[in-house]
């Protein structure tokens, strides 16, 4: 599950673990990612997991992807911004996300196992795309992976 924190200056939210533990710092205090070179950034979002966390907290109707995009843009140039989900099931979210410039929605539909259980395929699709991007886009030097799963932990 993703922890949610409120930005003290606004009513917007950010996942606490966007770039590691916050430890009570302001987001502008994360000096490790700020340097003289501008990063070329790839952003990959597991939308269903983030959406569940935000809805459980009751803070917003949808995760604020515009806020995340603005924050990442302070670190450099966003080259890839992919948001994964089963857009046939997340119709309201799809309408909201399609209005954000530069965002590409990737359809990862649920599959039904032979036991009749719905299985989310977002993790596999994201992992494949991240690996492909690492090979085909060596200029991207900062990867932002936004998920609530521990599957992407080292």
C-alpha cells in the first residue's frame, strides 16, 4: 500500500515513497536528485494500486497525476510518462487522465485464470516496458516507478 502525505502548502497529495522515505522533509529538500545536469525522465505508473490507496484514504477522486508530473518536471525533462491499467474498468479515471498532456495510457486488461479468478497484468506489462526502455532509450537516466506493490523493490 502507498502511504499518502499532504503537501503542506497545498491540498494536493504525493505518495510518501515516491523517491524513498520522506522523513518529514519538504519535497524541495530532496537534494540527491537535484544536480547541475537536467535528468531525462521515464515515469511508469501502476494506476490501479495507486487509485486504490487514494480512494481508501478518501482524499481525492483520482490520484493527482498532474502534481506528480509537475514535481518530476522540476528534476528534468519527462521523455516517457506511461500509466498502466485496465481502462475498460477504469472509465472515469481514463477520462481524467486523457486530459493530461504527454501521458500515454497503456491498456493492461485483467485476465481470468482457469480457477475463475481475475488477475491484474499491470506489473508484468510495466516490468517489460521498463526493461525495453532501458535497452532502447539509454538517454533516460532517471526512472520513476509509482506503484503500491512490493514487486518492484530491490
